[in-house]
């Protein structure tokens, strides 16, 4: 099942930072949280009574099983990765304002909406840009179960420009040719590449 | 293994918010991240090439397998839960400044240090307090692989006081007796219970 997801992700059209802009929104496919997987995650990573079994959870303030917030966060990552499908991946730099306003219960069906808040070039890695985004995870009733702001490093589509050699007929762009050097975005537009 | 952890956690002395104070530090036991578990987590939650296999990861900017940041976060939660072991659990309210300054590689051994930054009473749930904490996760070389600030709701130790009935000999404190009512911390100290 999970291998299928990775495979599906691999054959889907890959995105570069150039393919997203501020204000763009992406909605994931739905994903069901089973009781079995909720409990399995808790035993591995968050062994607290409201996550571990129906019986122990019934005696807590939640009056029943709820998913670990870190399980919701991990499922959100999976839906985000499948939906945005960045070429060479999205390298997480940091997360802020991670909140769980409502509990996730067994059987809940989650979807993630991603909104692009910012895109800027990386100062240290010219092949990459930093995207700033907001992920909102909702259940089948439209209740928000998680919100977060995140920054991730994603690849830029590399553009090539001809190298001036002084010889005629060398100006055409041929991908992969050693005659062409990579253009940095800052050189092309004079746009600020930092911070 | 994970069941053992939950069991160990259950038989350990449980803490209440009253047992921690600002400035307290707690250090977890070490936990080894195996390649198998790193890859298993990635297939389920973060199917990107730098997490999925040695071969695919070798071609990335990381030049080898690294753990998903969400895997590091989940392992940090496990170590935190085992170390602090709050009675009735620690209910996560939110996380800020979650950062991954160095990658986690297969075979790395992680420990978590928790520092208590604040303890205040819950306005909406008098049986609970909100603790503010910082978790720093380091590898076997002392490199920081994750930092975060978090807020969690934890139980207060309920103190009982005698109910004045006007009858002689009813003033002794007996746990569990219906003759005694719960004292709220705010009543005892006049301390501000909000926000």
C-alpha cells in the first residue's frame, strides 16, 4: 500500500519551485485513519493512554481513542508529498504554529489543503528555492484537526544560456551541452537572492 | 519492544505538574535509529527519495539516507513521554520553532533533553496546568538534530481540604472521602489562573 503510494508519486508529474506561486492552493486526496494504525503509531511513538487502547482511552478526558498529534502531522506530510510532488523532494527546514484544534478519532477521513505563502531563492544553494506554506488538515466534517506553517527547500528548474565563444552558430540552446552554463536567477533578473 | 516501553512507562513513578518547575531539565535514555525503521517510516509517511532507500538517497543532496524530520519528531515524543511520564498523560497543545539543523542518519543514537520554561494553571480545566517546554534532540556526537518549543496540558495533583460541617472530629483529611472537596490552586493562593 505504502509502496504503491511512493510509486504513484514517482510517476506523477513532478513540480519545481517555478511551478508554484504565492496564493496557489492544493488539495490532497482523502485518507482514512484506521483504529489499528492509530494504535500502532501510538505504541511506537506516543504511548499515552488516550492513544493506546479503547479501554484506557475511555477513562481519559477524551472519552475515547484519539490519534497522536504526531501521527496527524506524519499523515499530513504524506498527503502533502503526494499532492505537491516536488522534483527532488521537499526538504523540510522548519515548522511553526503547529496546532491540533480538534482530536482525530478512528475512522476519520483527513484531507490537507496547502497554500503557498512565499517563494524566494536560496542564498546558499542556487539550485534551490525556499517555499513558505500553510497546511490545514481537516476531517470529513470539515473540522480543522491540524494547522501549521512550514518552510521547505525545493529544486528550481535549471535554465541554460549560451556561452559566448566568439564563434558563429554556437548560440543555440542545447540541453546537456557543455557549451552552456547555468543561469542563476539573480543574474537574469537582478532580484535579491537573500536572505 | 514498543509494548515493553509502554509497560515500563506505566510502572514508573508518574509526575504531576506540581512535580516540575521552571528551569528543571530532564534527559532521556538513548534510542538508536535503525535503517529498517527509518525506511519503514518514510514509506508510510514521507515517501521522498532521500528517505526511501540507500540507492535513491545516494543521488540526492544528502548523499545518503536520512530520516524524515517527522520521524525524528515522533521519536522525540516517545523519549519525552518515557522520560517525563506525566500521570494521565501530556496533552499536546501546540509546537513552535520546530527545526532540524542536522540530518539523522541510520545508526544514529538520539537523546532528548527537556527544559521546563513555564508552568501555569489552565483557565478552562481546573484539574490541569499548561507547561511550556523546550525539547532538544541530539545524536551520539552531540550534534543537535532537532529543537522545538511546545505546550502541553498535564494533570495537577488534586489536594483535598476538609468540608466544614459544624460537627466535631470531621476535620481530618481522608483521601477519597466524600467529606472533602477539591481545592483549586487559585483559591489557595489567589494566583492568577489565566490566560
